[in-house]
C-alpha cells in the first residue's frame, strides 16, 4: 500500500527533518508551511530530485478552512492519507504569566492546540475503519515544556503542549479499535529557529550543559523517533509519549 504522510509546519526545523526521513523511507510527503514558500518548495524539489514524491502546500493550520483545503489537496495530489504528523508549533517572547495577554493566549492555543484537533479530525475521517478507511497512524509533537511548565518563560506554550499530550492519550483510546495508532513525542532542547521567536536564538547553547547528555538535540534525532512511532516496529504502541530530550 502506498504510504502518504502529511507533516504540518515542515518547511524547516523538526518538520523538515521528518519530511526528508519519511521520503527516504518511501512515503509520499506533503510539506505544509504558512509563510516560507521558498523553503518549502526547495525541500519538495530536493525530495523529487532524489526520486521521491513530495508536494508543498501553503495552509495556516490554525484555520479550519485552510485545514480542509490542505487535506483535500493531499487526497487529490498524493492519494489516501496513511500518516499524519501534527508538528506545527509557535512560542512567543519570554515573559511572566501576569504579562500574557488574552490575544497572545488565543494565538498560541489556536496554533498549537486547535490546529492539532482540526488535523486529527480530518485524518480520522479518512483513516478510520469505522468509516471505510484502511487505518493509519498519527504522531503529535509535544514538548518537555508540558512536563516542566516553563516558569518565567512561556507557561502558555507549556500548557498548550500539556493539552497536546491529553489529546494524544484520549484520541489513541477513542480510535484504537478503528485501525489508528496515535502517539506523541516530547522533544527537549533542539537546535531550530523556534528559539529566536521566543527572543533567544542561542537558548539551546546556553542551556545544553544542564541536559544530562550535556548537549542539545538535532531535528534529525526527533525525526527518527517520529518515524519509529509511525512505522511497523511500533505496531503495538498507541497512546504513548516518547521523550526525545537527552534525559532532561
Ligand atoms: P520551527 O523551526 O520554528 O518551525 C516551525 C514550522 O511551523 C515552520 O515550518 C513554519 O512555517 C510552520 N508554521 C508556523 N505556524 C504555522 C501555521 N499556522 N500553519 C502552518 N505552518 C505553520 O519549529 P521547530 O523547532 O521545528 O518545532 C517543531 C515542533 O517541535 C513544534 O511543535 C515545537 O513546539 C516542538 N518542539 C520544539 C523544540 C525545540 O527545541 N526546537 C522543543 C520541544 C518541542 P513557515 O516556515 O512558513 O513560517
């Protein structure tokens, strides 16, 4: 059966590394982005030039109409979806809880939580054996922040990842008998651009000595965990959340 994967927020960082590894493993890949068309198209061209199959689709996954259009494009251009990675995530400038505005809370929760619900809805409709589907796998990208709370930095982001973990546990149980496995990964400090949006591009380098393994992680190391959870080696694993955090 043809494997078709959609990875939200995959023009760079962990999503891009996951797209490349999935393509290497034979998946047809939908690379999703919101702004950086150039990066997404370059990644897609790289996969296609190496003999794989990829498309790049712009969609703001925090918006329901965009999510519906994104999944319809996957149906039309790649075929039946077999795997979804909810990877999109944003964080805003570090601050204390008392300084978090309602507008910021709404932005963070809409992008980090509501998008995951919207994409899971679309995926389950297509995958569930209860509605004629062939089954499938979902991996939700959470964060160690869900465990440690990110005090003084971004409790809103940490709480959004706590919600992602609960979504993973609940949905895994809800669709376990319908051929769908749902798991999560919790990355720790990973070298990507996300830390710049929190106001500290050098955050991983500053904190990595405090990680038990004494280094930050690479996006490719998270991608390996995601592909493991999607793959046949994880056939009896659902509702699990795997820390990819060097012991943090
Ligand atoms: P990143 O480098 O900042 O990349 C974010 C990606 O998401 C980009 O491709 C961006 O697209 C896309 N994006 C943002 N908002 C979007 C939206 N509304 N709709 C569609 N795409 C959108 O992030 P990352 O560090 O790889 O993080 C990936 C995931 O890992 C996130 O869920 C993050 O919370 C989680 N995580 C990361 C770390 C870490 O240390 N890096 C640690 C724990 C968890 P454009 O390029 O078009 O803007």
